[in-house]
C-alpha cells in the first residue's frame, strides 16, 4: 500500500523540507514566543519521524528515487538526487528518532530556546541530506551543513571551555572534509575521463559505472584521502582528540546527536563512498585499517578507566565502539584478501555487523549522554568520586543508567550485544584466513576493559553508601519529559536486542547488492 502512495509524492524531499521549515519557524519565534519553540520543533521532528517509520513498510525502495537536475552547464552535471536503501533507512530512522527525543529531553531548555531548536532542526536537515544523497556534490554540501549548527551548539550552549572546544571541533572536521572533497573531485574527474564528452558528473551512478576502470595506483592514493576524511569524523585514533573536548563542553542534546548520528557519517562514508568507488584501494589499505581499528578499541577502552568525569568516560567509549565498526569493515576486506576461496556470504558479514554496530551504538550512546546530562544538571557535578548511593535516591535514573551501561558493554538481550558479537565473529574468520588468530586477543582485551570501567562506574555512582559530598536534599528524579525520552530509547534497545532480525533484514537487503571487492 505504501509503495503506491509514496511513489506519487516526493517523500524523500519531504524529509529535508520539513526540518527546514521547522528551522525557519523556530528561528523567528523571538520574544515571548520563544517558550513555544519546543512545541514547534517537536511537531516538525515528530512528523518527520512518523514519515520515516512509514517508509519502513515500503517493499521496493528503489521506486522512491528522486532526481532533480541542479546544474547542467559546460558539461558539468550536478543533481539533487535522493535515494534510500537498507543502509540509509537505518541511519535516517536513527536521525529522526534521536532528533525527536532530543527535543523532548531538552524541553526545559530556557537559554534562547528558539535558537537552540533552530540548530537542532538544521542539524536534522543536514544529517538527512547526507544519508539520502546519491550525488557526491550534494553529499558534500550536506556534510558541511551538519558542521555549522554543531559548532554553534557547542559555542553558544556549552560549558566553560566551549569556545576552545567548538573551534577545535570545527578545524578538525572541516580540514578532514576538505581532504575528502579532494578525493571526491579525483574520482568524479577520473570517471569523467573514462566517459568522453562529460567533464564532471557527480552522481553516484556515473562514478560507479566507471569505477571498474580505475587504475590500482589511483585507487590506493584516493582511498587514502577519503579514509582520512572519514576516519577523523568517526573518530579513529590518532585523529580522535577533538571528540572528548567537544562532548564534555556540548549541551546534552548536542552530545546525543554528535555521538548518536554524526559520528556514523564517517563509517557511512567509508562504506557508501570509499568501498563502492575504490574497491582495490580498500583491499590495499586493509591491514592499515585493521591496525587503526585495533588501536582505537583498546585505547578507547583503556582511556575510559582513567576518567573521573562520567561524560568524558562515555565520550572515550565512543572511540572504542566506533573502532569496532571499523574492525568489522577491516574483517571483510582481510577475509577477501587472504582467504583461498572467499565465500561471498562470509565476506559480507563484517560489513553487515559493522552497520548493525553503527545503529546499536547510536541508540545506546544516546541513553548514556542523556544520563550524563541529567547527572550534571541535577547534581551539579559529573565527577564519579563525588557520587555514590544514587540508586536509592533516584531509582528511575539508576534504572536507565544501568540499562545504558549494560547495553554498551554488550549484555545479551540488548542491542549492543549483536553488533559486537557479529564483528568479533567476522574478525575471527578473517584472522583465521590470515593465519594470525592471536589478533583476537585485542577484542578480548577490549571486552574486559569495557566490563571493568562500566561496572566500576556503576558501583561508584549508584550503589554503596549515599554520598555526603553532594547535597541531595533537593535532588529530584528524572522529569516526565526526560523519562519519556529515556524510556523510549530503552524499549527500542531491548526490542532490537531481542529481535535483531528486524534491523538485519534491512542490512541484508543492502549488502546483497553490495559488491565486495575481489569476490
């Protein structure tokens, strides 16, 4: 039924237009009307979420492709092409869900709430654009659109070191995106050189059609450029230093969107852009990707143990979990490279569970940063040594915190388990093909460290004797709005933990059409 309905209306364009209208509407709600901005943002983000949920019932998403010619002059063609498949649907769903819940969770925001919600709406516009683009130029424009509201979110609504953190965030990510742009220019002009008569066609389809003729040296060099651009965004060690500062200083809503959706742009770009266009280059870089992934998962987990700030600990855990995403990508490439007769199905398992891990981490980290935000707001501190015995005083908060921590450390029955299980399984297969099975020790070390710092943090904050270092006499539990946002996330985390097949079905549809290099 929805196939016929959505085939008649520009549903993908609506996913961009609705947040844009929401941004304009909230922007002009000055004066006394500022207090109503949250309702306007909630309405627009709610409608967007409903449309995305309805999209999940479409059987043939290929029918939803929308192509609007933007620039066609001097043999340079730039189009406003929007497409959706199993990969982009999960990322779009994650974006719509988290934006709506951030608006709900931030209902008490009183500092220029109209501008706060305008930034949230612009961020949703940019993120939707990144995940729906099927033209490299549009992809890059939308990528840049996401940076601007996050910069102002940190700079205007952040903590004491907000200006330093905002500038550091912008410099790192903008420089990385410029390097990525050079890589995009390279593949577009190389594709055009193979198709005489066209100077540049930026569509994904035109590049993919010509990518089989790209030389190996060209692929190796350009993949390096693209990988750098995307690895900074994930972020991977050693390009990670902007992340803890940005998270610690950002307001809760900014941290949720930064970790929950924006970091996924990096891994999404590796899979959608770099692997698709430059498969031989990806194979050449496989060992380097593996080393970066292993360092990221171990360093991220080890750094967590050293943190006393609850939010900074969660920020470092994102480096660890996004390292698992990169490990899944590396596992697929290494299996293809070293297996004597690579099985196409096994070759795709790493990519498949890397995508699931992206989705899972987006849900789980949203709970963790909301919990951290509540801690700082309600107790006036996030310092773990100052906290203790909060479970008796704040039972709802303690429940949400435990669910978030358990999901993040990969407890079976919660969504975090399936992402890590699948990635480690695929890496085991790849390591066996390489004859380097001992490498699996890094994964075990990461799991042990994860369990250690999460249990340590829970024991210090929630249990034991009630703290006397913080005045708890006037502290209240989570508000109705905060509880609603956290409860929805916890239900979704449990739903996908018990029924992962629901998400894996969309991912399998995507990877079934994904051409693994060398298979």
